[in-house]
């Protein structure tokens, strides 16, 4: 534990990460990058869980476990996502998110 | 805790076993015998559904992480039954050549999502809830993208997956806030310690949006139409009923247990989103020409009605929500069943293609009509009773004007449901869809759905039964 | 009461059966049978009526010095409320019995006459069916014991009139006339209805026995000022009189009667001269105690409208050339006399001379006007034209018609010893007692009557011979017999040969003696003679004087000839104002504004639906933005909401 | 099975039987048999009812039966009848029978046609026997919704538009009504305790006035729209114009009466305080509607439009009379429902028959029909006379009762409104005679019409049944009027004034 860095600072960082992730989701055109933005969001959540656990309830483990599961699921998600992205690429030869809009209105 | 108490998880365990059996049959048979695979899958699931209805004790496991109650079990059974009907209806599609060698894959994925939903429903802890939710979502994306060489299908898959990931990210953020605010993520602890502060409100809103995404509540609904349109018909059907119903059930139980103290926050949230959902869903539905897309918006509008029951905050409202969900499942399955049958036969899925359907396929048209009328809420078909009781529940809790908005919305919805009826019965067509015979499974699927929507309304005891079960939640 | 009058129910009922038979089966049977059934039933009804009259006046006679009102039959037809009850009943009193006699007599004659007149017509059975219907309704009307019963039969005579005017339904003018008659009277009937409603509210009763009891509580009810300075009862009676005026074609509802001559001539004789049109007079007479005691103002309205109509119609009659129209206007004029007499009458035996005179004139007028119409029918049958310009010198061809017509003309002109003289004299006496102004109006009218009737007579039977396609010949016996019978009646129903009318009919049911007032009678005879001589001068021999006079009078003549443009005014009101300014706009309003509003709701829904479709852009990131902004907006809103 | 439930069971069985038929001939025979039994049942019910009353049963509703349906909402299948519903059931039985014969010539999709038609009838019968608001509402909607397909499939003209408009407007109204019904339920027990949908129990409860103010207009407009309340009547002209004959008959003859019946029994009957408070407003609407509908009819050239507007005018009288809150006027309202049911059904059947021969409904294209089809034309004339309220026909009885009742209010507002309504009968005479004059009289305009035939046997059945009903009611109204009156009295006891 580093002196001078409390829960608040960590939460600020995680929140910034969260919104960076959301920003990335909104603005990136590449589907893979969007996937990475999601990882950013999930990791900000992980930081939250770990930080809360560490600072507020140091005797409990639930936050740590939660973040482990989140990481695992993020991996699964990424796997499926990349599979679908490949499928998509096979279909339209691009992974630009704006091109993925054959259905609308 | 002993081995016996594992039997509380009977539904999930059996489903897991089913997945394993499917997998085994795939490995052993190599998926060569299409006919066997299909029969095996369907018959096995029939057994599962029937076993689900056998008596079962209730209780909690894993220190409260997993819980069951009669209402939860009923919900699981409803989901099983719905899934079974989907299975019946999917057979004719899976028989097609394009799906060769991938039959079991479909069943495995779909049962996986069902397992996820079952866990989600039974969750007594946000971790369990989250795992269930993701298990219900990720295979669903794979299912949506099931048609490999179809752009729309892939597009649907990626849209669903990415947006679901975003939504679960945001929901997780909310859960983390909740964790920070109240030490534990066990529902039982949360119920005790919950108090209103900015962290919990934030958590409520984010968790709500995560679930609202699954139920397709405006403004979290945009994925619905595109995914429904792109995904294979049966997947759409499954998504629109089972996935939505389970999420709605979970949302309801979360609001009434974990967030019970925040009622004054979530009531206006539900109010606003319900009005928006009904209205926008209806307005979008009016101009849809594709039956799947149309049903997407229709199901969005229906979701708005579900909120009427939740918002009432009474046992009456909640039991009616379950009742309504059951009716909704059967009604949607009737409509999707017919749409699927037609799609499988002719590849047509535009409403205009249905013109003159009654002259050539009266039985299918009749089933479709029942389904649509049930969705529109026209007596004596069950949908009417569901909606009527939702309105009654809402008004009993004093939501007069919300009810008025809702009934006005039923008129708009009636309009677009009648558009399909009009196409089928009235609009003349030079070359209507030719007469065709559906296979046995499809017939059974349609018959079961029809029986469901007819019987649930007429037999008042069903509602009574649900009402008495629901004590588990409050 | 010693006599049992229950059998009188047969009088109307028989005719109803005859109607039902003829309308349902007449078409498929021989027309003769239809005619015979109708004629037989009306003759039976006539015999029963005479018998009733005999029994009533001579066997039952006076009780304590006055005639009784006998309820011969009564059954409840409808309960409006506990007190307001509509009965179907038969009320026998002097005037209803007189009307029974008049209606059955004239109707029998017309039935017989029509055998000849309508011979060979397609709708022979239909014609007789409608005649039966009319007779049934008219008899039901006159014996009504309840004002609502009267209203019921009132409407029924209206519809029979409609059916009979429109008998030649393929002729557009007949259809138009029938519609006009019906609608105009229906409009007036609205007044009647509202009047009944008012009376029923004020008095709580619909029964004539209650309403016309001069000592009853009704006379005092509704006397308080109700509306615009008049009492409720006055308004009620004025409204009822409007109904009567409509049926009796009083000004300004007179417009339908001339057009009603489109119907077959026997019908004109029966309905539009002798019976139905006097229903209005009969109604006022029926309610006379109410008018006189409870609402003198309303009674004055009756006098004024009656007096004015009689003059007005007489003036128009001078210029008409259609013989049936001349007779129609003369009918109007004579009805005006009757109304005026009622309006001028007092209540009591001697004071009520106007009442007696009115009823007497009703009686005599029925006879001679039916005679004149049937005569005209005979002429038209022979000449196949209605216009007197197509006629002339017919006395040689049609002797019986000629003589009987002359008798009728003399009767209406008020020349003694013919019937019209006596009744008209009594009317003038009554007017003289009451109002000098209206007295002089009626004296002048008497002169005009004599003039236009003899103008008609001379033009038709004298004057120059026309060239006829077929040589006119006298009609068959079935047509001439009624003429002769009625001519006989036109002579005897007056005072010289017949009993004293006051002995039977008076306003308070107490008989009294009437006598001729020679001072007044002398003047009226004098005036009538002037009229006749003028007519003889102008029309006996072909002379150009009349046309010269017409051109000299120019616009006045034209206005008179066009009936003072009343038809045009009504036409303007109905077509231009009601049709074009109310009906058409309201139809348009309904389609475009009311319905347009509903359609607009649908359009707006569709429009909004169309304009928001762009939200569903298909772009993944837009969806995400909406998702996140939705969640954040909710969060911010509730965080703010919570901190307040 | 009790006598009332049979009224629903028989048509349902008929529907099932029709579903198994092979061709249109079997269909119509079975339909005729089914409705024949139904007609007999209806009359039997009237007879039994009178017997029951004569035996001294003074309960408000007789033949009551109650079965629990949805226990937690206290929804019951509650049935029972009083004089009003018995009268209307008889009306329905007659019109349905007439309607079946009027559709004897339907060959295209005959099976479906009769199934929907009988489903509609089932809904109507159910509505009249139900005394549980929920059950009533269910039947109400069952009666309304078949209209969509009946008009849409078998209609003519711009049928799709008309059918959609009719359905949406009526269902929209019923949606509003639904809110009112739920409102009645929720406030049915101010002291706490179990809530109820039962009309009889609700009648003993006084709803808080501020809630009545909200729910009364909803209920009145909800039912009123079906009863062609201005300005919610615009579905009616288009709907009738497009509908096939029997459907127009049933719809105008019976279905629109559901509106009046509901307004009487539910809107006014269960929320009398607010009703009296707001009556002035709806009186203006209805009085205006009566005259407006009549004027609207004057310039129409399509026979069905004329009749539709005429219905608007006549039905406005029903709602007007209901707002008078006295037994006489309300009695008139019920009589008018019955009378208008017969007359308008007669009209629509005639129009259908004439249209079937001439293939036009434009009065200016026809003329002189009296010459070619004397029976049909004569009947049309009779219907015209009945419609314009001539004595001897049912409408006269009804209208006069309404006017007399309405006139019992001495104030100027009621007077003026009543006279306004009464004046509509003159306007009625204008448009009725105009139509009849152009259509039936005058020279024959089209030579092709000269060879047209007159009524066939099944058409005669329709006409005789309806004319018979009209005249019987018109000539001997006493028993009917008294039967209704006796049932109105208990309902009126809750009213403050008059």
C-alpha cells in the first residue's frame, strides 16, 4: 500500500478508465478496438472491486473473487466476439463498425 | 449441506446433464444421423420439461448464493416449456442442409443459455447473478451469428455481443458501487443493509439498465430490432420469449428484494421507461415490414406493459407479471412458430408476403391470429386477461394515468397487429404462399402454443396458483 | 248511462282489417274484391255511425239538460309514468258523433265514386287499402279520448294523406307534393307534440275528460307567467294550435294543400276537403274549454290566423286556373271561417254560437266541398285536364254533374236555402258579437267566395265550347250517384230542412235554439250576389274583360297568381338555407372536421413513427450512446432528485 | 346448464358445428338451426322471466348464477337478467335470426362468415346476461372484434379503411372504458375489504365523487362511442357503408345498443352523482348529435350513409334520454334501443337486398323501384315510416316516451334541449322521405332495372320477422314498457333528484 494513495484516488482512476472505455466504444471504428474498450470498462470495474475489497472490507474476499470471474468471462466474451468478427470479415471484408449496419430503421 | 441439498438445483443439474448428453451424442454419433440427433434432442428435452414439473423442495445453497422458491421453480418450468416449444419449432429449420453437422451445436448453445438463465433466476448473490447472465448472453450471441455465411446473422451476433458486453460492463460498475456501499453482495445481506445513498442509487440505475437491456426497455432497446432481424428465426423466437421473460423476472425480484428500500427511486424510473417503451415500441412497430423486426418492436412494447405490474409493487402485480410472462411466451411462440414455418418453407419473412395466407393455409393463419390477438389483448384469448390484470394491479396502486397511457398504447398496438391480420385475411394476392404441410414437431409446437394461450386465460385457477406461489418473493 | 256503446270499437277496427287485407293480399287478388271489401266495411261503419248518432241523441239524449261525454271503450296503451297514461279509447260526445257521421258518409261516397273514377287503374287495390287506412285513422282521431291518442291518429292520417297524394308515384310532381304535405304537417305536428308535452307536464294528464273539464283544476294550472309574457298554458295551446294549423293548412302552413291536389280527385274530396283538413278545427273544438277559459290569448291567435287565412286564400283562388286548385284555396278559405268562428266563440249555450257555427260549417262544408271535388273529378275524368282554360260549355255534355256542381257552388257561395248559407250566417253572427274587424274581413271573403266559385262554374259549364279530343260524356252511375247524394245533403244539411243544429252541438253540451239573424244574413246574401253577378259579367259569355283586368293589375295579379310567392319562399328556406347552409355544411363538417380529426390522430401517429425511424440507425455506436446516455441521464436525474 | 348460460353455449356449439361443415349450403342450414334455437331460447327467456316476476320474485336480477373465475381478483362468471336485458336479448335473438336469413346468399367463405357472425352474436348475448363487469367487458370485446374481419373480408368499397377505423375507434373507446371499469372495481369497497366487479354490489357502493368525476366520463364516452356519441361517431358511416348486409344489421341493430345499455347500467347506473353533475355537458353533445346526425343525413346519396347518419341521430336520443335520470326517459331509451334495433336492421337488410339487385347504393342512380319490386319497395316504405316515428311502429313509442320523460325537467336548459331533440324528427322526415321518394318513386331511371326480381323466400323471412317485431312493439307496447319500467325503478333509487 502506497502512502497518500487512498481509495478515492483509485476510484478516480477506475472511473476515468470506465469512461475512457465508453468513449472508446463510441468513437473507435475498428471492432477489435471496440472490444478492447470493453476490456477497459471491465477492468475499471475490476479495479473497483479489488479496491473496495482492499480498503473497505479487508477481511473479506468477495471483491477479489468477483474480479477473477469478470476476467474469466471477459476472456470468453472476447473469444466469441473475435469469432463473430472473423465471420463478419469473411462476409464483408472489413471490420469497420460503421459498415456493420445492413439492418436499420 | 449434503448431497441431497444439491437436488435443490435439480433444474440446472439436469440441464447440465442434457448438455453433456448432447455433447456425448455428437461425439459418438458424429452428427451423421440427422434424424436421430433431432429426435434425441427433442425427446430428451421433453423429458427434462416433464421432470421439471415434478415436486421439488425449496431452500438455499452455498450460503445463500443459490436460492429457490416455488415462484422461481414455476418460472424455470415456464422457461423449460417455452424452450421445449422452441425446440419443436426449430426442427424443420435444422433439418435443412445448411445446418448439417451443426445440429447439436445449436441445442448445446441454447440449453447453455437456459442454464444461465436458471442460475440467474435462482441467484442469491450478484456474482451468481452475473455469471448466470453472461452464460445466458454469450451463447446467445453465438446463436445469433449461427448462420455463418450470412452477413445479417453475423451482424446480429456482433451487435448483440458488443452491446451486451457494454451493458454488463455498466451493470458491473453498478454492482461494484453496491459492493463498495454495503460490504456484501449476498441478497440477504443487501436487503438488510440497503439504504438510500448516491452509491446505491447509482448502482440501482446501472443494474437496472443492464437488465433493461435484456428486456429491451427504451432507451436500452436499440439492439433488439437488428438482432432479431439478423438472427435465425428460432433464435429470435427464443430470445424474444425466454431470454426476455427470465430477465424480467429477475429484474422484478431484484427490485422487490435487494432494492426494496429504494422503491421511491425505481418507481419513477419504471414509470418513465415504461411510458417510453410502450410508446416508442409501438411507434416503431407501425412501419415494420419484416415480421421479425416487427415482432422485435412488438416485444419492446410488451415489455413496457410488464412494468405496469412491477410498478404496482403488490403481490397481485407480481403474480400477474409472471402470469403475463407465461401468456406472452406462448403468444410470441405462436406467432414466431408460424413465421418460422413459413420462412422454412418459402424463405419469406415480409408481412406483405403473408397476403392471402388464409386462403391457402387456414390453420397456420388461425394460429397466427390467435397469437396476434393475444398480444393485442383481445378476449377471450389469454393476452387480454394478462393485460387486464396488469392494468388492474397498476391502478390498484394508484397509477391511473400510467394505465391510461398504457391502454391508449394498446390501441396503437392493435392497429399494427391488425395490419398482419389484414394481410392474411383481406389483402388480395395473385401468388400467395402455397399450401404446405408442416412436420409433426412443428405441428405440435404450434398446437401447444395455441393451447397455452387459450387455456391460460380461461382457467382462472392458473392465476390463482401463481398468486399463491409468489409469496416467495416479497 | 243506459246504452252500451261498446260496439263502436268496430267502426275503426273494421276499416283497419280491410286495410290489412288489402295491403297484404289485395295485389294478388282481383281488384274488384279489394274495392268491395273496402266499400262494404265503410258502409257498415257508416250504418253503425248513424245508429250511434241516433242512439246518442235520441235514446240516451239529455241528462240533466246537457249531453254526456260517454267513454264507450277504453284500454291502457302505454304508461309513461304513473299519472301520464296513454289510453286507446272511444269518447262519444256530440262533436265526435257528428264527425263519425261526416267521415263515414263522405268516405262511403268516395269509395263508391272511386269505383268509377279509378276503374282500370293499376293500383286499384292499393288505392282502396289506403282509403281504408285513412278512414280508420280519421275515425280513430275523432273518437279519441286522450290527447295522445289523437296525436297518434293525427300522424296516421298524415301518412295516409302522404300515401294517397303520392298515389301516382311515378309522377315526380305527385311525389314532391306528397313529401311537401307530409313534411309541412310534420313540422307543424312538432308544435302539437311540444304542446302536448307542455300540457302533460303542467296538468299531469293526457285525458280529454280531465283536460276539458271547465270546472276542473286544469283550467287554473299553468296560468302563471311562463315565458315571454305568456302563461305556460297559453304557450302550450298556441303550440297545439300550430299542429292544428298545419293539418288544416292555415296560413303559413297553407302551402301544402294546393299541391296536394296531385292526388286522385276522390282523395282530394275525402281528405283534402271534407275530413282530414278539418282535423285542426276539430282539435281546437275538442280543447275548446281550455282555449277559452285557460288561455284567451291563444284563442285570439286562432281567430286571427283563421280570419287571415280565409281572406288570403280567397284572394288567391280568384286567379287560379286549375279547377282543383281553386277548390283547394276555397277549402282553405272555408277552414279559415271555421277557425275564426272558434276563435270568436264564447263559452256557454248562446255565447258559444261560434262553436256551434264552426261545427255546423264543418258539417255543411264537408258535404258541399266533397260534392264540388267529386264534381270536378267527374269533369276531369271527362276532359282529361285540370285547367279551366281547357273547358267550357260542359253543361250540355254532363247534365248531372252540372246541376250538382251548381248546387254545391250555390251552397258555398252562401245563397239560401242551400246549406252553406246557414252555417256561414251563424259564423258571421258569432264574429259580429266578438270582433268587428274580423267580421268585415269575413263578409268581404264571402263576396270573394261567391265570385271565384262562380268564375269557376261559368268557365267550366258556360263560356265558349272548346274542341275536345273525345266528346265529353256524363260519368257512370257509380260516380254520379255520390254527386246526387251529396247534392241532396248540400241542400238539406242547412237550416230549412234540417233540424236545428244548436240542439245538438254547443260548446258546453247544453242545447239551445239558433235562429237566423236576417240583418247579418241579408248583408251576406247581398255581398254574395254582387260576387255572382260580377262573375257572370266577366265569365258567363266569353269576354276580354277579365284578361284586361289581369293585365291592368299587373304585378298584383301576378303575385296573386303565384300565391304571393310563398312556395318560392319556402323553397328558398328549405333548399338554400337548410340544405345548403346547414345540411351540406354539416355533412362536410362531419367528413372533414370530426372525422378529419380522427384521421389526423392516425396521421400524426404515423408521421411521428416515420420521423423517429432514423433513431434506429443500424449503427452499433449510436445504440451504445443511447444506452449510456439513458443510464447516465437516469442516474443524474435521480441523484439530483435524491439530494434535494 | 342454466337458462342463461345456454344463450352462450348454443351459439358456441353452432360455431363448432359450422366448423365441421363441407359447403355453404350446410353452413347456412346449421346457422339457421342454431339461431332458430337461439330465437326460441330468447323468447322462452322472456316468457320465463315474466313468469318469474308474476310469481312474485322481486329481486333486481333473476336467474342469477355465480361461478368463481379469477379468485384473487374476485372475478366471477356472474350472470342474471332483469327486464332491460331480457328485452334486449329478445331483440338480439330476432336480429340474429333475421341476419342469418339476410346472409343466405353468402357463398364466398360462408363458413368463416357465419362463424364470425355467430361469434359476434355470442358476445352480445354474453354481454346482456353478464352482471360482472369483467365478464361483461370480455363479452363486449368479443362482440366488437369480429367486425374487423366481417367488414374487411366480406365488405365492399373502401372496406379496409372502414374496418380499421371502426375497430380502432371502438377498441379505443373500450380501452378508455376499461380504465373506468377497473376504477369501479378499485373503489368498490371504500371501507376496505374485498373488492367486487358485481354490478349489484357496486350499485350499493358510493364511489368517492372525485373519482367518479374521472371515471364517469370515461365510461360514458367509452360506451357512448359504440352508441355513436357525437363526436365519436365517425366510424359508423364508413363502417356501415362498407359492411356486408347482415353485419350492418347486427352491428347497428344490436351491437350499437351495447353502448346505450352500458351507458345506462354502468356509467349512469353506477356513478350517478358524477353523472348528474356532468349531464349538462353530455346533454349538449347528444342533443346536438341528434339534430346533427339528421342534418348530416339529408345530403347523403348513398343509402347506407343515410342510414348510418340516421342511426347517429336516433342513438343520440338514447344517450340523451339516459341523461334525464327519470324512469320515463330511461324507459324510452331502452325502448328506443329495441326499436332502433329492429328498424335499422330492417333498413340495412333492405339496402342489402336492393344493392344485391341493382349493384348500386346511390339513390340518384335508382328510381321507381316501387314498380319493379313492390314487396321490397313497400317494405322500404314501411321501414321509412317506422324510422320517422309514425304511430303503429315501434319508434313512435320509444321517441314519445323519451320526450315525455325529458320534459319532466322544468328548467329552460332541459326544455330547449328536448325541443331540439324533438325537432330532429322533422328533419328525419325530410331525409327519409327524400331518400324514399328518389329511390322508390318517380320514373324508373335505368331500363336494366325493369327486369329485376322481387324478394326471395329467405329475404321475405327476414323482412317479415323484422316488420312483425316493429309493428307488434308499435301497436302493443304496454307489456314491454312495463317490463322495462319495473326494472328501472330499483336502479333509479340511487339518484338524488327525480
